[in-house]
């Protein structure tokens, strides 16, 4: 009669994992805790491509912001780059269709165009005056110069 292997796993029993680091005697070290939870990388990429913030992504996925930054930042950066390119493509498309406000906005932000600043005539005359401060006009400087003589 064959013996059946009995595996008694309780609800709180942790699986045994081994580290790549070895003990002094050459045996692998046991690692404490559960293995890291795997998250859906495709979902992370899609959330990043629609320019979700890290806290929003963490709430949707069910992990912390630190976990996202530590384990998935390369995927998030790729997704954000794709989202930025899509947004930029749509902005240019809307501008080329003749939307004047989009043309002005893109001109200012991408091309460095600025509206000219014209001061009214009454304000431009103040730029002709020069202000000179002498030591006699400042009380503590006047007392220092008179005491040093």
C-alpha cells in the first residue's frame, strides 16, 4: 500500500522560500514572510498612459505608492511617455484644425512666443528717474561716519 503524503497547511502557515544568499555552512538561507505580491503590469502601464497619479494608481491596484516606485517605475515612465505623446499629438491635431486658442497656447508654450507688453505712457516716465541713497539719508550710517572721525 502506498503511503500518501499528508500536507497540513493551516491558514496562517507561510510558504518556505529560500534566498540566493548562503549561510556559512553553504546551505541556502530561509527567507521570512510571504513572497512579494505580483501586480498586473499591463494595468499599471495603461493607468500610467492615461496620466494617472501614483496615489490613484496605488488605490486602484491595491498597493502602496512606495511599491509602485520601487518595483514598477520603469513601466510607469514608459506609460507616461506614451500618454504625453498622445496628448501632444491631439493638441497639434486640434491646433491644425484651426482652433485659435490651442494655436496661441502651443505657440507660447512650445515656441516661446509672447505677447508684447506695452506700458501706459504714464508709467513709462518713472523709468527715467534714478534713486540715489547717500549716507546722510540713513541715520545709523551717519552716526558711524561721525564717530570714526
